[in-house]
């Protein structure tokens, strides 16, 4: 009876109409695959507005939001200080295609907060950042091959869509058509959290590996933390085989700690890619690292990379404000940890009460509930999850006003706007959804 009442309250008429129309003019009706909700067996909801910890769809349904624009809304939606910064920058112009003082301030703050980044180049997305970092690694080392990990997603660059995570896993096409075999041949995959597989890959391709690229905390096969010694082992292997270590911190940068996952785990990469939070919710990306490596980037050096909208003044204003808030208030990360731990404890308690097999992974304010009895430590163990059960769970939570990532293989995100009361409401909804 309860589920029937929930479905009666939950309306999706306008969203359904918009999706029908969108499919006639946009491939699949969406501009990024996971948004299509195929993995959860329903049509997507179309969001109209957001505030703090909530989003509202076109049918006026209100949800507690755990997607957070896939990570950047660490302070919640429409944060007053960030909104004010955007409005102020907007009055001065939306784009110049020329240098601004804001870019320097952003670079100074990033290099201050992440010591491994001595110089940084702004771009427009995480994909741009990772593509550029790989090109730079190849230019610097004079080698062509890279190692990535099964289930890790680094954007939709050709080199990365080999056993990728996230949307590729959801859609069941881990190797995308359109990637030339010559490019695929230069991408070697290894198992996340398995140093032996990495050493084997490096020995088989000796003197050919330019870089290892890794999400230090995987977020695109669900949240999967590194096992003790894994990241440190990657650092040692790169030193041994004279390859660069690239941390893809597009998701984890300023999310799991002020200095990113590299600060949390005490490992210093050669290059780092950033995105999400450093744009304050606007499109942005960055790559940076050792000065001697970054000086190869044009116009300082021969490796070409460019972008008309790179360092966009609106994105710089929003991102700089975000980072200043995070830097000034160290209690933010303590609060995020408390709220996230509260959510984890409540969900685990529900699962144990109901005797349900599960694996729950969390690092700071990012987490994933996997419907599997196995510990999830890599791509293969993530794939043991019961995706049909997740779909049922997702839809029940949505009908109760809880908006989760619409894929088993995505991380959920908690913001400072998620109060104790909001977390408790989520835990209660979780119990009803699991019954």
C-alpha cells in the first residue's frame, strides 16, 4: 500500500514529455549517457532548479540530492558567496579570450594547497585535463604507452575508453567504437589495487610506458578506495621504470581532503588533473605538476595545448571563491566527515537489521552502496553487484524524495548543506527502500 501511495504522489508527466522531445534532437535524449537512467529502468527526471541540499524537477517534485552535479557541490547548491561572485564577474563580461588576474590568483591558490603542483594550466573540463596530461607525459618522457586501470574513467578521450568505468559499465560497452586500434594498442590496462598486475605490465612493455594514470580513489566503478600501500607502490614503480605518475583528482581534488587524495594518502604524483570543485559548479578543469614538466607546455615549450574558454572569468570567480571558503574554514571537512559517517552508520544498521548482503565503500564525503556480498576493491568485484536490485532500490528512494546517482557504478556525494535532519530522513527512506 505504501509503495502505491508513493507512486501516486510522484509525478513525472513533464519530465516524460521533455524526454520524448529531447530524443528527437539529442542523441539518446541526454548530453551525457548516465543521465538517461537506462541502468535504473525508467525515464530521467529533468531538473528545474536547486538550492542547498535539494533539487526540484519539472513536475515540482522535491528531492534530497546526493548527486551534487557529480561532485562539485561540496557547499550545496546556489551557495550565496559563490552566486555573488558569479554575478559580480558577470557584470564585467562572460569571456575575453585573453589573460585575467583571476587566473593568476587561482593558480597561486591551487599551487599553495597542492604542493605537488608547482605550475598549473587551466582547461574547460576533466576530459581536457586528462587528455592534456597524457600528451604532456608522452612529450616529456618520449614514450608512447600509458597504463590505466580497469573500471577507472578519465573522461572520453580515445586513450581512456579501454575497460572504462561509469557510463561505459552501465551501457555494457567498455570499449567504444571509433577508437583507432593504433591508439588502443598504446593503452595497457591493469587491475586496481593489484600492484603485481602493474609490475607485469611495465615489465612486458619495458622502456615504453610514459605514465600510469589512476583515480587515487576510484569513483567511476562506484567509490573504491585504494588498499594500503597501493598508491605508494605505484609511486615506487614509476620511479623504477622512469614513468610519470598521474593522479586523476577531477573527482577527489578538494573533495576527500583540502589537498586532495594525495594529501590524504601521503603520495606525491608527477602530474595531477583537477575539475569539479575548482569551478564552483561551472565547467572547468586543470592539469599541473612539477615545474620542469609543465614548462614543456606551449608557449613555454613545444607541447601544444590551447582553449578559447580556458580560464573563463565566470568559472575562475566561482572556483576561486569555493577554494577560499574551503581553505579558510578547516571545520568544513570535519563536518563532512561527521555527516558522511552518520549516513554510513545508519545505512549499515538498516542492512544488518534486514540481513541483506552488501558492501559499503566510503572515503570522506563520497560513498557507494554495492548490492554484493563481496568486498568491492576493483572492477571485477564491482561487477558482481546485483544491478537489478540496485534499480529497484534507486526507484524506491526516488519516489521517497531521495535523488541518488542513477547507476550502481557511480559515487554519491554529501555536502555541507546535508544537515543531521536530512541525513536521518535519508536513513529512514533507505530502510523502507530495502524492505
